[in-house]
């Protein structure tokens, strides 16, 4: 798999440090250096002025793995995603990610002066390929809205169009930054099911940032909790899909994750 690499941009390429976790950082899965991966991060540090947002962070994501990242507001979740998306290079450490990657943000970020189908293929090389756009829109049940302006879409429809725009690029790594947070409860459940179906279809690696613990358990192979600039806890989700929130194992895992987030259930 082709990769792109970030290092310390002020001091030339950084070297990969040993993957031994610090006492505050949860163990990541053992990785054979020769094995393929979608994300491999070693010693990532990011600062805003004198304030460290990430401090010596390690992360591995295997091809096809669905990983969800939880953490309090301001802990660096979205900053990490921006680094992996190559939108923030002011870092030190080593970051290697799949070359073919796509991002969907909390805001759909559709261009209002382009029809929906043209938004889907925006940025792809060559002339706009409507057939390719329609195929991607079909995967998110949006072919009937392909020829409308973004302003007439509902919030859920706009987010589905954003997902189509990400998936039309056939990514090996899909980065999702709280894509459901602005949706109402019923639309959010529908969107979660759609993402689960799309992941089953495409089997790309996914990193989803969210604040919703139940959403994390429903979708993830592995859930990470970010705290103090590192991955402080991780839990592998060993439940069969689709997952029900009333399952005893689901309830137990939810309590575990909430405890690591500093939330007590009543």
C-alpha cells in the first residue's frame, strides 16, 4: 500500500522511535514493520504555542479496521484527524498513512454553486464524470437528489452527499470527524446504519471521531479514548453485528468507556 510520510518539518525527516508505550499510553496492537497498515504513528507531538495537544502519541490502524476515537472536547481528537488527513503538518514525530484517503467533516462542506452530483466528483482528475457520481450517490440512496442544489437538501441528505464524495475516491482510509453530530436523533441512527453498511461494502480502514459512546460501540472494531495528548485506553469490541444497546456485554463496555471518560452512570 502506498503511503505518505510526515516527519519533523523543522528538522528534516524524523525517525521512528520504538513502539514501547509510555505508562500513560494504552498498548497498541503489535505491528510487524513489514506488514501493511492504513495508519502508523510514532511519537507524534503537536503544540499550539506552548500548549501541547498531543504528546508522543502512537497509533496503528490495520487495513479494513474500523476504529472510533473518543475523548473530551479539546483533547486533540480532531487535530489528530487533521494531521492524518494531511491538513496540518506543523508536527514532530512520524506519521505514515494510506495514500488514498478521504475525509468527511461535521459540516458537509458542499459547494452551493454546484449541483449535488458535481459536488461528489469535485476535485477528481479529468472532466466531471456524472456516471461515477451517480454510482456513489446510489450507495447512499441519493440518486433522486443528484441534480438539485445543496441548499434544498436536508441535514441528513447533505451528510450523505458528503459521504458519497468521500467514497467516490475509493479510499484505503476514511476519516470521519463527528459527521453525525448535527443530525437529529432519528436521522443519526439512520446515518450510523448507512456508514456500517458502506464499511461492509468497501472494507476501507475508518477512523471516526465522536463523543457518542453508544455510537462508538455500535460501529467499531476497536474504541480508543484520548486523554492528556495520548491514547490512554482502548477496548476491542467483540460483539456480533448488528449490535443492540441492551446486550449485557454492550452495557458493560459502555460503562467501561464512560469510566475512562470520567463519566459515572447513575
